[in-house]
C-alpha cells in the first residue's frame, strides 16, 4: 500500500492507539521529522541514515485535481525518492518498543 499521511494524521493515529497526550506526541513527531531533515542533509556523507535518488514519472493526460475536481494533464517530471538506511530502521524499531507499539 502506498498512501500518503500528514503529520496530523500520524499524531491522531498514535493518540487513538496509545491514548497519550497529543502535545507530547506532537513534540515527538515534529522532533522526529526535524531530525530526519537534518539527517537527510547529511545523507550524502552517511549512507546509513538514508539514501536518496531521483526517478522520472510518466506524463499523464487525465489527472483530477483534488481541491477543485478539475481534470488536467501532467507533463513528465522528476520525483525524489528517499530510502531509509539500516541505522534509521533500527532506531525506529527501538522507538516503537519504547512506546509499546507492536512490531509486526
């Protein structure tokens, strides 16, 4: 499944599952994304955090704009791709265990 989630949706999901205070969850999530941004800035030197590359997305003739419902065409364009490295994955699994989030 390839769905996008907003930070607010992630905060709500964690709040619903764990019942923790939203302010605390908000601080953790935003702190996490700030650390990710810092880490990705250094990713070219440290491949263990994440690797990044780009790929091209094909042109599409009929794409619906979610806000207006209007149908538009999209030209071929580049898409940034970020893949989490082993170090980042290990840290995420560790954080999940701290908060009692089941590991599948």
